[in-house]
C-alpha cells in the first residue's frame, strides 16, 4: 500500500482499521510499515489528511468524532520527517 495511490475514502478505510486495532476493537492489525507509511504521508500532506478525515468523520458516530480526531492528530500522524518535503 502506497498512501499516495489511495483515494481519500481508501485512506479513511485504513484509518478506521488502524483506529479499531489501536483500541482493541479489531484483530486486523496493520504492519508497522503500513502504519508508518500512512502516518508519514498524512503528516506531510495536510490536504490529503483533511480529505481523509472528512471522509472518515462522515462514517463515524458523532459521539466518536472527537476521540477519533484526537487519535488522528495526536497519536497517529507524525510531523513530516526531516528531509521530506511537506506539501499542502
């Protein structure tokens, strides 16, 4: 899985899968490589992150949105690694 080749909806599906795994709601645990690739990509591509969040948030129960957004912004996405260009 190369995140740049995924649509916002596909990234949202991956985020939902990883969120569920992190919270013990699923045994479908991503590999460390999958997780790092997506976290780094979203950290460097603000527009892609915003589009993926919009797609994912639309699928979430409203009571889950704050917790999921916190997880995405604080626990999952890492700042853009040094030497890698950030884009909007």
